[in-house]
């Protein structure tokens, strides 16, 4: 109808226009214009049209029409208005929703009896508890029943691409030119740290065409060993094997010392940074050596980089593997102990295992690991740390997490764990073991399980008589040299903690046994996981440990890589391939 206003909710009049839905009982009908009207005017007798502009009105209108079409227009419209109001006030809903949720949870929890509420049990972090004793007690019966294998007969099977290696150090044949002066070094540290200093001093003296004075051993507050060079090494053998490459003298000539008032402290002393490159010695040390004719380098441990030119590496090889030989008293007793170990290994054709065990009190204290000693152990370890490393472990802000340390493989293996590992690797309780160690922490308690698993275990103290050991007792480096010599002759060497002793010994064994170190170097992270598992069975544990043993076999022959020590990896710079001449090390000359 012309002239009537258009309403979004419907229209009145006009047969051509669709009829609007009936109005709800509570409100009058809304008037609408005709289809062609341009203005909005209420129909006669009707209230004003309340049409809110915008999308909300459209949504409401659509909801109302849909509800009216189903016959429930009033209820649908009220529901639509409620939804719209809630949406418009959604900020308030979001504000009160958390409070409503908390209130509902409180009502729910209050309706439950206390004994029905589940208890939350906090688990201790992995590695924070020393579980190996419980594991040993649980698996011991299965371990004892599985004692028929003889791993010593089959432990080493891997070869390096079907070939072996042999020592290949070529002595110098040319005459030595006139010396540029004398070099005096102080070798500090324990036995094998001193060995590093000696070999590096030989290499530097040869490179600088200097005369090397027999190194002086610095007395250390930890090792407390006043031994001199000749007490540990055969000095005549050392000088003789180096005579074509480096001049070595026992003392400085008097005419040189007169220039310095016969006072060593007046001699110029170089303070060289650790791992200095050989070029530094040529550019800085050599000019001063030529000027002064006598220089000191102190301290000298680790004062030469691991990588150097072939001529320098050859001198290192010559010093470590050929020139340095233990003194005759040490060699004599070591050979006696090796013979006695082989006598105790008759069932294994004279083959025995050697184990380097680092479970002394200072090592346990330094590791900050927790074992099963309780409060008494804590007091002992705190006291040991304060004596040896005053204040180092009590600095403000320092956090010590023993469980993390253990799971990272940094805790020293206990004697019990060493026994579990070796039995799991297939070594029977009839295997003879030589144990190289210092004084074991709480030895009576901690050594008992290892002796149960390996009754034929020996140490230098049990193999030698008291009279035989007297010349070496109270001298830590001499005692370590005996351990080193007996371990070098074993069929299997087991390292448990790292350090200079196993690193040098692994290299020496490679030099002796065709390039293969014949060493078991366990993955201590994997061991920590295995020993921390309260549900692992003997067969599963043994399978993992046999795989670990096989991995040590494959890693027995390794080539030296950059930034690795030639004393641990003598191939290929100190050794040559036997059956492939094209891979043989070239001869280095001065």
C-alpha cells in the first residue's frame, strides 16, 4: 500500500504484502508501511515502532520471526533478548566466571569425604637416591646363577679395517747443531701431569735447539711426594734415547750459573699461558733464550698446545713411548706383581683385568655426589671439601644438585657398581682383577660387595709383601707408577672416572697392542639410568652392559683428531699401518 512505512518486523494492509506474524500478547502490534513507502510512521491506533538499529536488532528480529514461525514467538523472543543482553555484558561474565568455577569446585570438594581425596606423592628427582645396593640385593640370585661365561676369551674382536699398527718413531740421525742455551722447567702435579711436562719440555727444547736440564718435580700440597726424576724414571735411559734429538744434562754448568750469582731465582722466568702454540715459543721465547743463554719456565703443565707440527709431535712420541722408562726398582717390583697376577689367572690362561677405581675420600668429596652414608657421610664430605678446597663449594649462590650430577655421569663409580658392571659384561666370579687405586673411602664397607662378586681381586698391597713395598710407601707417584705398570700388562683395562692416569695408559696400551687400547670405558650416563631403575631385570641389565662392552671394543682403535692428545691417541703420528705402506707415517727429520 502506498504511503505506509516499511517495518523490518512486518507490515499492515495491502493484499500484496505478506502478513506479519501475530504480536505477542504483552505488546501491541507494530505498524508497518507499505512496500514502497520511504518514511516510517506508526499505523493508526498502534504504538510507536521500537526498532533498534544495527546488527543486534537484525539478529533479534531473525530470532523472533523464527520463533514465531514455530508457534512459540514469545518464548523465543525472550530467549533472544537474554542472549543479546549476555553478549553485551560479556566483560562481566568473564570477570565472574573464575569465581563461579572456584565456588563450584569448593562445593564439590566439600561434598566428598576426606578419605576419598587422592593423595599426591612427590617423587624424588632421578639420581638423587643411591639405589645400587638395592639393585644388587634384588639381582644377586640371578647374577650368581648366570656365571658360566668367560668374557676374557672373546672380549676383543674389533680391528681397524682389517689391519693393525706398529710403533713407528724414527730417531734422528743428523748431528746436533750448537745449542742456543739451556731450558729449565718445573713439572708440577701428579705422576702423569709431570709426565706431560717432561714430554712437552723435550719437544720444545728440540724445536728451539736448546739443551734441556733434567726437569725438577714441584712438591705439591696434595700429592706430598718429594721424589726426584731419578726416583721415578731411569735417567740414563732417558738421556741415551734422546741423544740424537735433544741434548739433556743433569745440571747447569758453573760458568752459566756464575752470571746469575748461582741463584736460580735470578734467572728469567717465563709465565706462559696454557696451551700456547709452538709459534709463540719461536717468536717470544727463542730470542730471550739466545740473549740470556738460560731461561726458566715455571709452572709448565699444559703449556704447549695439543696440535703441533710433525717434527714437534715426533719428539713428544719419542719422549713418552720410548725415552721415559720407570726406574729399575719400580720396574722390578712391577714385573713381580704382573707375574703373580698371571699365576692367579690360570683358568684364564694368565689373562686378568685391571681396574682404575677413583673412590678415594677427596674424589667423592669433590664430586658432591650423595651415597648412602646419611648425616655422617655429609659431615665427612663437608669437612673434606673445606680442607681441600676451602670455600669453593660454599660460595653464595652456588647450587649443588647431586641427582643431576649422577644422571650426567659425573659421580665416581662405587666398588659395588664396578662389580655389577663387570658381571653384567660377562666376566665370571673366577676372573682375576687387579685394582689400582688410592685409599678407598670407607673401604671395609664399600669393598665388601666387589669382593663378593670377584673373590680373586688383588691390589699391590695384597700381592706384595710389606718389605717389598717399604721403599715406595709414602711416595704417591712411585706407588702410582707401580699401578700403571701392572695395568699396562692386563688383558682388559677398565677406567671408571677419567683423568691423566687412564688417558696416558690408554695411549700406552695402543702403542703396545697394535693400536687397540683394550680398554672398557663405560657410558656413565647410561649406567646411572640403568642403576636407578628399580624394575630392571638381570637379563635386561646384562643386555645393555654387553652392548656397552662391544662399543668399547669398536672404539679401541681411534685416530687422533684435532685438539686431542697424542699421549692418548698415538695413531697415526707415533705409529704406522702394518699392511698398507701408502698409509705409513713419513719419516720426520730435524
